[in-house]
C-alpha cells in the first residue's frame, strides 16, 4: 500500500467521526485533530508494513515447505522455533491466498469419500 493510500485510509474514519460529532469548522481543537490524524496515519503505515513482512515470511515458508519438502513443524524448527506451528500455518495460508494457490495441508491424508460404498 502506497504512502498516500495509507493516509487516505487513515483519514476516512477520522472524517466520518468529525461529521458525526459535528466538527465541521475550525476550532481550538484543530491541533489535536491534526495530531490524531498523524497517529492514525502512523498506525496505518505500521499495519501496512506488518502485512508486507508477514507476506514475505509466508512466501519464504512456502518455499521451505514445497521446494524443501519440509513439514510445517520442520520448517519451524529450521527457523529456530522463532514462531509457532500455528503462526507458521497462518503465514503459509496468507502467502497461498496472495498467490492464489489452493491450500494444501502437508502430511495430512486426504479425506476419502466413502459415501458411495455406504449408499448400497
């Protein structure tokens, strides 16, 4: 997300709050409002940076799991246990969704549809 779009996204809820509370014109609180907007923009930038970092981590995990033929617990171990298996799974799914890949659980047997056998 570009810097301008982060600013615009941060301003949107702030503008809605101003309209809802009747803050239409200049007042003695304008400095506080400007500071509040700065806070919201900074938080939006942080959220965008975290999302980008998580996507990069998920992509790296995908390479480890698919190309390195590792299971998620093995990949976590290779990372020095800096993240949990649950977190690694979340990051991998995030990267798969971004890449448009079908999520596949390694080392989990596929569910067999035996409904045709029981219907007889």
